C-alpha cells in the first residue's frame, strides 16, 4: 500500500552544483554588506566629525579586530561585485549554458579570491 506522505530530503546531503553555490553566496554577501555598512558608516562619521575624529578612526583601525572586520566587509564587497558582474553578463545571455554557468562560477570564485588576497595585502 502506497502512502501519500512527503519524502524527507536532507539538504546537507544534497550535492549543490557550483553555479548554485556561487549564486547563493552572492545573495548572502548582499545581506552581509547591508550589516557591514553600519561599521563603514560609523568609520565615515567618526573620520569626518573633526581632525581628532580622524585620528580616532585611524587608531581604531590599528587594532586587530576592527581591521579584521574592515577586511571582512571589503572581501564581501569584492565577491558581491564580481558575482554581480557575472549575473549582469547572464542577463545579456552571455554564458547562460550549463557549461558557461560552471565556467562563470569558477571564474567568479578565482577572480574574487585573487582580488581579496590583493585587498588583504593592501589593508594589512
């Protein structure tokens, strides 16, 4: 006798394709940028308040944790920007095949990683 019960599918055991993971990561970085924007706005407000505020912002960024937070926001921005360009190209029907999607996801991750390393060297 067959039942009409739904089948349980564990998402942790599901093999996500690389283009799907790149797209989901693009959405996640968008949300993280929204949260990280508060830190950037605080730094901007502090640095523009007065000359002493600029010194305070520089002193704050000399500490390891705020510098790491700034690096995380910059890395998130870089990935989101590169993945956004990939999505714009897909909107123009460039790389919209399965093979093109895989290649675009690989290029997105590779270019983002290179740019993030460059930004890390520049910040530290």
